């Protein structure tokens, strides 16, 4: 098929590669404009821009994808594929390719409609998630479903790790979906809107850890928010040292007999009391430092009973 590919982030790179490898003709890859990767750094190409350039695929940047130039581009294709693009497609653009647009979504729709589906799958304690290909419509993530692929969520799996696995599953599924569409054997099945849940965009305001929550819920937040916005707390030692720390991985452990206030360090292992149960960090990233094992962190800071982990707003 002749395909116009709309994608910006890294999640879409395996799909773009897989479609090209299957022999589909990529009319163009369209992404949002290149932007600075971090404050003060030079403008960096988006992951899709980089991959298109290395693969010899024509690339276009669209500040506003619904403008006439992009609509005309889409009319040159049989079908559009959208993956992690970041802009809403209007009706004229959706109708431009004869077969419309198919989206790869990192969830088992209608569960977790929205901008952060795999993160919310972890945050809400789902044991399984997956990817869905669906026919894009003007209603957010509400179009008819073509295919789905399910996968378990590991007990210690972070959002970054799940992202990478789902991206590969999505690449396989979009190729199967285009084969299905080309065969014309059936259409997409409607979603059951009564089962829909939301997965809203995350922000830095979501990062602060509330130690009064149960340990298993905090663990889910640590895994679901890594590596952005990253669950974050302030470590305050009994010797007066204080620093901001991001937590990347943790596990809930059996509660101790003592029940100090949430956030208190219980012993030399660095175990932390929560509102219900205890938590043991496994990987942390101190402010200005690199990701490291928690055992190395507690040795370097002499962590022991009497130290505290605070909510970021705690004076």
C-alpha cells in the first residue's frame, strides 16, 4: 500500500521500520517540528525524523497537521498510519486517503483512552495491557477496532520498559492490520463505550510521592512514572543532609513490627514506612546524578533508622 505515516516520538519508530521492510511505499513521514531536547540544548530531530532520514523516506514537519499541504499529501496515499503523533486530526484530513487512517494505541481499548495509556495501566494496577489498532475518527481513541494484542505487565516493569515492548508489538500488529484491510474480509468492530476509561496526560505535578499511601500503590507510581515525570521525594538524613531523589524501581515488603510515621527509614536496609506496609527502593537517581542501585545509594549516604523520606512540599 501507499502509506502516509504520522508519528513523532520513539514509540512509532519500530512501526515505520516494519512497514518499510514489508514493502509498503511510505509516501511521506510527517512529524511535529524538531524542538530542543532539553533546556539550553540544540534543536534535535524527532525520532521519526531521524529514522526517516536514515531510511531515505521523505519527511515533513507539521506545526499544524490539518493545513491544506498535509491534506494534499495524504491524498497521495491509500491509507494513513498514526503512531504517537501528538496532534488531533480533523475531518478533512481523515477523509483524504481512500482508506482513512489507522492508529496504533498502547492499550487494550476502550480501556485507557488518552495520552498516557501504558503509564496508567501500571498506575492503576493492571496485570495485563497491550496494543490496539483502530480506525481513527474525530472522537478521541473511539474508532472501530481492527486488531488487539495482549501482554502481561511485569511486577517490576517500568513504564519505559513497557513502552519499548509495546512499540515492538504495535509494529507487528500494524503490519497484520494492513494485510487484513487489503484482504477486505471484514471491517473494524465498534468499541464498547461503556467500558471506556481515561488515561490523561501526565505532568510534573504528578511526580511527588505521598508516603501516607499504601506501599503497593507507591510502587505502582514509581514504576508507572519512570522515567518521566519520575516519582520524586526529598531524602533528609539524621545528620542534616537533604537532597531531591527520583525513584525508578521499588518493591513492597513485609511490614515491620514498629509503626513509625510514613516516610521514616526503618533500618540499615533503607526500608521505608508507608501508610500501609513498607517499601524498599531498588533503583534511584539523585538530583544531578546517574541512575544507581539503592544499595549503593544507602552506602554512600549512610542511610539508617532515623533518616526520613519527605514529600517534596514538606518544609
